[in-house]
C-alpha cells in the first residue's frame, strides 16, 4: 500500500475515499489542501527541490495583518525553518511563496493545513482558524529571482553603526525594506543562526548587539562574536535562564532581559541578579543598572561620608563658630573666615500657601538675589556676585540681623578631602524685631572650605538660599532655648600638632589680613593659642578699643632705618 500524508492527521482507514482526492504527480504544479491526498514521495521529492517556489494561499487571510498571519504560521512550524517571500493580498486571501522547507511542510500537514490567528477586533481578542492551500512547483526560480542572502547583507549593513561598533537587529522581521521581500524572523532558530554566521566577517566590529522585540525563545551560541560586550534581549519570549549559557566564553558586561517571561519567575531583585550571574559571571550591568554602583543616596538629616568620621569635629567647630559670629552684633568678625578670593551669592524664593506667606516681606533679600532664572537683566549677574572677602562681608552686613535655631539644622558633608570640604546646612532663622513680630525664614547655606594651613580652613565659596519658612518649619522652630556660647570658648582651628612651618604660615596670613607686622601677628597668635580665628576676634576688639600701639603696624624695614 502506498504511503500517504494526510492533511487532517487522521488514520488512513478513518477517511472515506469519497471525501478525499488522491493527487498524482505529472511534473506540473500541484495544489493540495486539507481535503486532498498527497503521496509522501511526491511531497518529499517536490518540497526538497530548490528549483521551484511553492505558493501558499491563506484562505480568508486578507482580513488580517501580515504579522498576524506570519506569527500564526510560525507557531505551527516552529522550530522548523521557513522564509516566506512576496507576501500579497489576493482578493479575500493572503499569499506568499517559500522553498526548501520540507520540515515546515510536514508540520503544516500534521496541523491539518490550518493556522490559528490571534487578532484584536471591536469585541476584544479572538482566535480564528484559517485554511492553507499549497501549490507545489508554482514558479521556477529562474522566473522569480530573489537573492535573499544579498537582501540580508544589505539590511545588516544598514543597521550596523561602525563608529559605535553596534548592530541593531531589533524587530528584524519588521525592517521596512527587508520585510517587503522576505519575512525573516529571528524567533526561528535556523534563521537566527544564519544571520549570526553572516556576522563572522564583522566579528571584530561588533561590541553591542541589540535583539529586542524579536519574539526570541531560544539563543544560538555567540562565540563567533568574540568582542561582544553588550546584548539587549528585552521584549522577547525567553522563559528559561539556561539559554544565557550560550554566551559562555565571552566577556559579556551588559545584558537587558526586561519584559521577558523569565523575569516573572523571580520575586526579588537579588535572586534575579544571582540567576543571571550564574549563567554570565562577567556581567556588570543588568537592565540598565550597574551591579557595582553605590547604593542610592538616601536623604539623611546629618550625613558624613563613610569612613570620614574624623571630620565631624571640623564641621561642628565651623558651624558653631560661623553662626555665633553671624548672629552677633558685628559681622565684621567673620572677616578671617573668608579667603581673600572668596565668592558669595544669594538666591531668594517666595513659597506661597504657607502660614508665613502673607508676612514674608523678603524685599531686602530679593534686592541681593542672583536667581538666574528670574533675572530680567543678565548684566546684573556679575554685580550680584560678591567677589573677595571685603565684598562678601559687605553683602552679609547689608542683610537683616538674624537669630538661627540650631535645633532645626540639617547638615551634610557631601565631599571631603585633606584639602577641600563641602558643608551644606539648612534650617530656620528669624529676624529679631522691636515690634515683637519675628519673621521666620528658611535657609540653606553651602560652604566650600579650603585648607590653607594645618587645621586652618577658609571659606572660598558660599551660596545662600533664603525663603519664607513653611508652615511646619514655623510651628516647630525655636521650641528649645538656644545654648549660650562665649566667644572665648570658640576654637575652630586648634593648634594641636602645628609645625614651625605651619606657625610661620599662619603668622604671615594674620599679618596680611590685619596689616600688623609679623612680630605682633605672632604675639597675637601666641596669646590666642594659635587659633587664627580667635586671634582675629581679639585683634578686632583691641583695634576698636584703640589699645594697639603704633609699633604693631610698623614694617620691619622701618625699624631697621630708625636704628641706623
């Protein structure tokens, strides 16, 4: 008895000869469908011949998109290879051609030459069963000349960025130019391998490979791409991490797997990362996130960088010293804290909808405000930037008197080295008023301190932001009595472990700042226990009381002349 392939996949004895027709091969085109008998020998001989294109007609297929039809076809023949070409609509049907696809033929016949099309209609998603009719030996290859390899080469060349060493194969089957000729889907393993083998000539020129949106379920071995470091597999249909083993032997650094079914198998980030690292030990970045990055910076009321606890004393001394002098009767006492080339700027903001909004009265700050987003005249941006210690002090002295609430302070030390420290402090202050109507303000000050000698820092940059306080800030401010600090107890720069070179440098600095000669500058520092800030305070007080002798300001060369 002749062996037959039956399109309905039923046992031969269950089919009535009255319902079926047996096709005889006479060398011409052969059309068969699910109600036709096709001898297996005929199918094998004809389907394996590369001399002809075979025509596939999807009955009632014109009412669906090309992608819907192709996806349904590949669902049936998967994982066998088929490369549909020249997709067209003919009346109510959809047609295409293919050749060299015996295995796909066999899968189709076992599926009764039917495909299940998933579509979205006005009443929601639906599944429709469509019949396929196949005409073997429809067109000779000489009459329909398609060089698929050349089209694939051209497509890959268009998608290859040589400068970035990147190849973008995302949604490869949807390429506008290639899809006009052939539906080449990378979800088909043999189609994927074919493209990968084409890349051998480009192996050193590909560092990044983008494969998103290809409905990929399996991966070939990538060992031929020896320089590959970055792979994007997002938005595919990978359901098993084991497929990543095919990257073994590569120094793969980055991979994207998001929007794949496999992601749903892991309920926490750690297990997901560990599973990938087991497959690809060299990986450094997953789904756009570096694995070795520091933990996200969390807001902390008082922050000091890890391992920098020794600088806490510096911050405490500086803030106590600075705000005590700032809130004092004479802000000129801050003179020694600023570097000769210091910069200072102020920004003022009005916050509406707060209990303090109706009485904000920020005019004295807005006059000094250097908010570049609100300046109508940019020529004023330089005028509003205080440059040099004298200008900075003048700007500070023009501002209203203040009383800060130290219990409201939030302090950060975001940057600290042996030479530079950045201190950010925010909180609340009020403007003392004779009318018993204290104006509550919110502020933020950013200081950049530069080390000028051992244990000696000066402010080289200060940015001040002032606004009316929020309702919550106003309600919670000045709840506790402010501790009294004596100026005599302020010691921002203790003289511990000072070398002779440090003392000479401090003497020169104090001499330059006060215009005293170095002998008297040294005396002042010695009496102040080499605390240059306190020495400046003492100098200012003595100068105001006219208790400094004239010889303190005589230059050394003047004394030499007098002796002669």
